């Protein structure tokens, strides 16, 4: 997977739920179900919105691949 941090500034990228759907291939309902079961990273609240750290999503996806191997 790509590095979640910008190499020059070390700034974490945040994804909104639609981006998380695109990256993972899973729908919002599945993502929220898995979060309630502790099987998916929780988002961070940013004022009234929520977003996921790209690095958390990438780590989760890598872990899923390792679990299936």
C-alpha cells in the first residue's frame, strides 16, 4: 500500500466515509456494522464530521490479507 503520510510534511490524510467505501469496496452499512463489532477502525470526530485515518484503513486492509493467508 502507499505511504499514508506525505513524505515532505508527515501529515496524515483523512478519509470521509465515501472515500472509505471506495478504498475498501465495502458499503457504509457493512463498515458501521463491523465498527460496532470491533472489526473495523473507528473514525475520528472532527467538529461535526467523522473521518478515518488513511493509515488506519491501510493497516486494517493489510491485516485482512494476512488473516486470509
